[in-house]
């Protein structure tokens, strides 16, 4: 039991020492937020500058190694000439003459017959529409089955028309024959 008590006492002493050290120990002051923000912004700005410097170096290297295209040189020369011309014009302060329109013709000022014009436009439009629809109809094709049906129908109509014509011819020939027969009978009757 004594050993347990001794162990307990030692533990207590250690805890007291630890607590004393912790209570007496160094305590840091809180830092201001500005310090962290300033460091981050400085770091970001530094990175941007470094990136920009690297890009400029690469561009200089590329410009040294590559020959510029012929049209680039021409464009730059034209741009310089244009700028020089603009500077000269500004210095001389010459202004372009002010725009002045010609007089309007009398015929354009006279009131036109709007109704007449509208009718003409409607007629023209209708003519265009009918013309276009006819062209489209001529160019268009029916599906195979419908086209076949249409041909069959046309053939039937042709056959019927032929039959009708034939019947008419036969009827005419019968009528002519009857007349001829009557005429002959009449001639024969006169002879008698």
C-alpha cells in the first residue's frame, strides 16, 4: 500500500510541476490580420511580376529567332504612314468640305397614287407566287406508288377517251349509212 501511495504522490507532484510550467509559460500575443493579408498580397504580386517577366523573356526570344511575316512589316508601315497623315492633318487643321445635298426633283415630291401602286405590287406578287408554284410543281415528283397510280389513272382515261371517240365514229358512220340508205330509197322511189 505504501508503494501505491508513493506512486500517487509522485504523480501529484508531477502534475503540479506541469501545471506550474504551463501557467508560468510563455504566452504569445495575437497577431493582427493585416500582417497575413499583406504577406499574401505581396506574394501574389510577386508571382504576377515574375510571370510577366518570364512571358516577356519568351516573347523577346521568339522575336529574335523568328523573322516577321512580310505582311506584318507592310501593315506596320501603313500604320505609321496613316498616323503621320493624321498628325499632319491635325496640325494644318484643314477640314473636309461640309456635305451638301442636291435639290430634290419635283417628281419625287409629287404625291403618287398609292392605291394604284399597291394594286400593281399585289399583282406582281401574285404573278411571282403563281410562277414559282408552277415551277415547283413541275420539278416535284410523287412517291413511286402514287406516281404509278397516277399513270394507271391517266392510261384509263386515255382508254375511255379512245372508246368514246370510237363510239362517236361508229355512231356517225351509222348515221351516215342511214342517210345514205334513205337517200337511195328516195332515189329509188323517185325512179319508180
